[in-house]
C-alpha cells in the first residue's frame, strides 16, 4: 500500500504544470468535516487559481516555475464570515465612529470633533454607540445631540443597528413630531427610534451615490482582508448594494467572495429579476438567499421574549413579523428558489421561526436562524429535527453577557449562546461576527468560542463554560461551516483539490497558544484564487501570483 501511495504521489508531481504555483515550507492548518485539525506543509495551485494538491511532510514536490517559500509561517484557509454586512462595514468606516464611547459626554465630544472636521456634510451620520457601556446606561436623546449640533440633521445608530437617535434638525427633516406614532414593531422616545420606527428617519437621509457605494465597498474589502476574511455572507443586501458588488466584479475590483442574501422580500423581488443568481465573477458573487427579521436586539429591548424582561417587567420586546407573515414570506421566497435566513434573538422569536421552518419542510434548502442568541431549552432540539443551520456570532456572547444577565435574569440563560449544546445535537453551526456590530476580526471570535471569555480573559473560567467548543470546531464554524451555510462548500472553506486557493498567512501557530493570544493573532497576507490581494505592509493588487 505504501509503495502504491508513493507511486501515485510521484505521478501527480510529474504531471504538474510549470505554470502552477507551489507554496512550500508552510505550517498549514485546517480542519476536516468533523472539525479535526489537519496539518500540511505544501500547497500546489493551478493557473486557474484552484488547489491541485496538498503536501504533507515527506511527500515529493513537483517542479513549478512559481515557488513561494512560506518560511515556516502558519497558513490557514481563508476565513469565512457567516453573517456580516459588507456595505455597512464600509460606510461605518467612512462616517462618524462611536464604537467604544464610555459616556454620553464622550459621544458628544466625538460628534463635536466630526462636525468641525466635516463642515460641508449635509447630514452627520454615524453608528456604534452602546448605552450598556455607560455608567448610567440611559439612551441618548435628541436634546443630547442638539447641545452639540443643532444646525443640520444628525442621525446616529446604535452598535447593533436596531436603534438610532436623531437631533431636532433630523426630526424636522423627517417630519416627526410629538404626535407621530411609531409603526408596528417600532418605538419612539425622546428622539430615539427602535427597530421599525427607524424607517421614519432613514427614508429622509440623502441616498448615497454610486461612487459612495464604490468607495464604501473598497474600504470594506480592505478591512475584511486585513483580518483574514476572504468570504462573507452579506445579510441584507439592498438593490444598491448588489449593484455595487456587481460593478466591482465586472471591473475586477472584487477581491472577496460575497454570498448575498437579499434584505427582505421587496429587495428580493428587485434584485436580479427576482431570481437567485449563479456564481458570478469567478465565484466572487452569488445571490442565493433572502434575509428576514423576526425581532430586534437585546440591547434595545427589542428582542422578542416569551416572558417579560427581567430588568423591565411588562415589556417583552418587539415581534416584527406575525406567524402568518413568517409563513407567507418563507413560502414566497422558497417558491422562488431562495434559501431563507431569519434573524431571531429572543426565545419567542426563535420558537416562531423554528416552528415556521418545521411547517414549511425546508430541510433541503438549509434554512438558517441568524443569531439564535436566546433559545428556550424546550425549543433547542427543533434545530436538529428541522435541520436548521444555527448562524451564530461568538463575540456577541462576550459583548453581551452582562447585559444578557440583566435582561433575562439568572434563571433564563440555559439556552443563551448555546454553541456546544447545538454542536452536540449535530446541528450545523456557522460562525461569523455580524460586522460592523462587532469587529470583522474573526480571531477574537475563535478565542471567545473556545474560552467564553473576552480579550482580557474575563470572566475567569469563562461565562457558562459548558458551552465552549474545541478549537477545531470553532475553526470549522469560520470555514467549512460558514461555507456550507451558504451552499459554497464545494468552492471554499477548505484547501482541497478543486476548491479555490483562498488562504491567509498569520503570525502564530493558533494550535499552540492560549485563548488570549489567539484573539491577538495578526494576519500577514491574504490570498484569493491563488493571488495575493492584501499584505500587512502594503495592500497588494490582484494578480500577484508567485511573488
């Protein structure tokens, strides 16, 4: 048997094309279908940008004109974010960044500085504030913004995208008064708009130009590639988003792979003639699904719960769709050939969505629940029974744990961020970040998944540590699992013969470090289809094969 394998290896080596690229002397790490760590030290890439062969220690290497010495550095498959918002990431980077503000006073100072630096901005737009980080934990108001900027509209989104605050000029532009009633599924209070109510102001914000979209997409790609994300599911693409993706693909400027999910039924009808697309631009763009919302978020108390919020009795959150509407929209999208992905955070929302999937019998369509943050233990088994993918974001747990305890109380956390429980049931997990709600950097996510701790190692021993998963399972969630969730497992998610040679080189062996060091992993290079598209010292354009 050994002689046969050696002969086969020699045959493969002898038939390699000189136009191929050999990446050698690498510390290659990936996982198999079961989440077990695999190692390799060489990678042969065809001139089509796809993997021809992996090599392990002792295997003969072929002759190739292009040889890259990885110098013993760690090489991983390009990481796949199972749930992000590509254009929002780019626009957020170009607007007022309120991430990490520790008080309303700090928010006001950042707003003051941004307004002074951008005197020609007709509207001041920004996002990223989180009142849970503030000592008083109160939501910002129109008056807070008016104290800093009163001469032009200001519209600032919460970190989760489920609430935003407007100043008086923005309220006037939107024709919102004290008599304005919030639409169903929304709430308005003191200039704060929650969930469905946000549309009252969003509709008045000047639409970005095509050039604005192109700049935002370029920035988003730079940010993704710099942290090792080579593919992502774009959850909630608008027609304008899709047009920007397609423009970039046609112009050869799309250096990441985007699995697009139309943002609701109206967007689904408007994009690509209302039909899923094939894989476009060298498998860099695909419209295969539709994203729906069943509830809001915990931070703004918009997540729909079965019982009242522990810290606000009498309030159960917001149901954005009725069970009948879920059934109708799932039916329409499914009949049109789309995969369904539904945002569900609260236990009532998760139960409604799971039951809808069970009635629709969509197992072959790989139905997805996005976030699945709070699930009643009585409903957890439905993920397995109805073959539903749990698309989850590990850093949500580390960001939310204190707030989740306050919102739910100590006795309702058994189904909270329950990765290991779902994994043990055999449920397919797809990991992501929900960028820009969280950083697109997947390494803090990998760290959180294996430790249930944040980057500073808190809390000691991990929060509900029984829900930790192994490093192999975590890496599977950010590679094969996220690819499977987007019907892309035959193209990406692993370095295997016939799949795209999407890979990254990082600054440490992720199998030999603790969780805190894993979170600090730095990306040195990102490669897509066998070409370097980003490097730490200087961004590299496509087509740099073998350099």
